[in-house]
């Protein structure tokens, strides 16, 4: 991949969308709503980053806006949900640890666009 500022997958143009949530699970109905919300995130291409944090790589801000809109359309009636977008460059500066051992952040795969 070319490292110029005009590259199709520029680190400042490509985005990560992070969805943070804290949903109630006291009743059966609340558990179903929480499960449905998580399943909709997975169906939309998000992956679990941590238990209540899901992330998705988007090749552009416009693509990120599409996935944020879908997430907003699927919000459960109860609970707290936060959506944040950061550039690929910012995401690449995250320091991740498993215990005391540092691990490498996920590297996005280049996505083929058919139009």
C-alpha cells in the first residue's frame, strides 16, 4: 500500500468506529434486547474488542457514518450506548495489554470495493 497522503486507505481518512455499551440484563426481556443489540453489531461487521466494546474498521468517514446510523437505528430502549470514531492513525497508537504482556493491535484488512 502506498504511504502517500493520497492513498486510498490513508491512516487519517480511514476510521474505526467503537461502540461502548452498558445494557441492563435483570429481566428476560432486557437480556433479549441486549443479545439482539450485540447480534446486530456482529451482523454489521463489528467485532468484540472487550466485553461491552465492539469495533469496526471503515475505509472512509462516509462508510463510518453508514455504520453509525445503523447502530443508532438498533439502539435498545434501556441502557447506555456510546459511539466513537477515531482515525486509523489514532487507533494504531493504542497500547494493548493482556496481563502485563503487550499485544499488537488488530490490523485491518483491505476491503474490495466493487464500484
